[in-house]
C-alpha cells in the first residue's frame, strides 16, 4: 500500500572538498575492502556506502502554549553489496521474495554510526556491516543459483551507470532561531482558543537538515545537502452529531526565511477556523456517483496515487503487482490533452519551492526530467538501476529513506494540459453534465490531506483520496453547499477515462510518500480537472460522543 500525506536549497558546487573526514573514511575503507575482496573466491562486483547525516527539530504548540520542542541528530549507514554480476546477482527475486522488495535487496537495514568524526569508529562500523552483508549476499546467491529462479532471468538485476563526481560544502549549522520560532508558533495557535467547539488547535514546525553521502566501487562520489522546513496548522472541531472534523494548512520552504510572515499565517489560521466553524453544521454527504471538479491540489494527489505509483518501474518486475501499464508503452493511457512529467531537477514552480527536488538519487545517479506520458501516450517508466525489459537504464529515480534499499519512486510530478479552459468553464461543464446524468448537483473537491492506493493482484486495485473541503454545486443556481464526511474512491482505469478537461492554473501539493523504500519527499503539480464521473463513500466517523463537561473558554475566568 502506498501513501502520500500532507505533513502535512541546495546550494551546490562541484569543487573538491577541502576536508571532509566522513567522506575520506568512506572512500578509504571502500578502497581497502575492494582490495581485500579481490583475494576471495567470489568477490562482490559492486559495493556502495550511503550515509545520511540528519539533524531534526520539531516544535509544536496547542491553543497558544508550547507543548513540545526537541532536536536530535543521527548518522545512518546503509551498505549495498552485490555478488554475482550485472545480469544475475544476490538481489534476484526468488519464490520466497515475490511478496516484496526487502528480502531481495542488496542491503539490509541501516545502522547508526559515530556522530563524531572518529576515523577508527567509522572504519570499524563500515567494516562490520560490510562483512555481514557480504556473507548474506554470498549465501543468497548460492541459494538462488540452485533454485528455479536461477533459470528465470528475464531481466538483468542491475544496470550500469556513469560514475559521478559531485560535492557540496557543508551548510552552516545555526540556520534558525529556536526561541523566536517557539514564540511564533505559540502566537499562531492562540486563535483556536476562541471557539469552544474546537477539539484541537495545533501548529507545528519541522526543521530538517540532511547531508547525504554516496560512494561506490564504480567510482561514484556524491555529497549533497537537503534542508527544508514545514509549518503545519491543524484544527479539529466537534460537529453537531459528535463527529470530529479535521482541517489542515501547511507551508513549505527551504529555510525559515522562506516561510510567509506572521500576518499571512494568522490570516490563514482565521480562514481555517472559519471553515471549521461552517463544517460543524455542514450536512453529512451521502454516497455519490456523478461529475466533479478536482481542484488543483486534489488533482495532484489524485495523479500521484492512481497514476504515479503505477509507472514506478521496480514494481513492474514483481509478479504480485497488477502491472497496469507494463505492456502499454506507445499506447494511449490518458486523455490526449494531458502529459505527465517527473522532474527532480525542478527546484521551484511559479516561485514556490518543490519538495521533490534533488540533484542525485540515492543510487548516485543524476536526477533526470522524464516525460512519462506525452499527449496521452505512455513513453517510459520511472527507473532506478533495476532494469526492465522495455527500459534498461536508470533515469535517476532510485530513492529511499535513510534505512531502506532504493527502488524506483516518484519525484516532482507535473501534469500539463495542451488545451485548457477557465475555471468558470469547468463549473459550466460540471452543471451541464450533472443535468445530463439526472443529478441535482455535482461535487467540487477544493482541498485534500492525502490518500493511498493498492497495486497488488490480491486486493482491489482501488484508490482512496481524503478530501477535507468539499462542496455541492447545484444545477438550479443555489449557492454551493459545504458538506463533510466524503472520501473519493475508485479504480484507476475507469477514472482515467473520465477526465475531460483542465483549467489554466496549476497548484502544488507538498508531502511525503510512504512505500517500499520508506518515506521520501514528493511534490504533485496539476491544474484543476473536470471528471465526468467519480464515486464517493462515507468517511469513517472519528469520535461520536457528547462531552460531559462544558469546554473552558478564554473569557470564562
């Protein structure tokens, strides 16, 4: 099951490092171990080390008070050992690994290593994990060669890639003022106190600074920085029937200075409280099938879930996957008006920072712009260094969190329309189609918190999108009506066929996607879409109960 949830600057140079102890030790130990392995009967043909040096700060306030503030730092080492050759190695999937990727990967779990630049401690950690990984890889290859999988090598297990050399200098350590931001988030959450029906009113700030190292026996050496901040506003209100109704707003930037000012944030807090107050009395929606408009952010999540996961090349090797598009290269898969691009090299869109930006992926391959669908025609897939029969080389989409083996994953997803209309035209289409289908209203999905999808063969190949702000658009001209309790559901191929038109304005959804290789940062960019037929179901009610005690208010004492 794959998820994307709202949680809702890479300054670089190619100059050589003046002094980077961790990089020096990784290279030295890699060279030493390659020489040592040359003495054994079955040496690895590929060896790589990936280190993620992560500093993380989390602050959270609730109803005007600071409830937590902490920081930590860790260094995670992930070792990749491949024994055999590029065509057939220890990662080759056998019968026992058909259900997933973890057991078939070339590395195990990551380990934590010294935060101090102690050469001896780092060397020992690298040696120990390499020794263990090699033994496991060697035994796994022997087992595979003696199993039915040994005669089923339809694809090569690893593709060759150009050796890369890239280095970014360390970023300054003191990049934000903790006291200043603690006071800010207190101030941002204070307005939630004014409404007695508010169950929660929280503001959180996450500040992440990550330095990523990658060295391999092929000669690649990549050191790059990633730094970002998330400001999250979360409110929950108790509806008249007792159900707890959530609403969210987030801001993303590469530095605290990139976040909006106090006036803007407080204005957004007031808007969120206003909508929550309306949702308190909003009617519960009934299950529905009919036309709808997906606002740009909703459309972005929609494409991430129902399309993006189905063009990740790694899963198309897995016989347990539905492989929706595996045999469809060169065929139409979407409306001929639509193109879908994945571009990790895109740092900004319309002046706004993108979370799916990176220079090199987690296999040391340069991130590439990939046109997956061109005017409705499927052209290729997102590829790591695990090849397919139809696409044999990586296009820089091998991604993972610090503890996982990289697989092909999404980056910055961009949906483009060759022909577009105004948003008012989309509304006219919605009303006309609702009348044609005998409906008194169509739906307008304005905001969303995330979603999930399944792609395996043993469950319905369905998706579920979680809208938070949904309106009925009536055909008789009545004002739009805010409703609650709606989940957008469906199956991918049926929904693709119903996408009819797109408007002229695109918007960004920023989040993290959780799948086989952990949680990775992603962005989805899309215009608003008109869909002839969607399906909804009732959202599970969260907390149907009445309060025993009256809620305290600010002016009560």
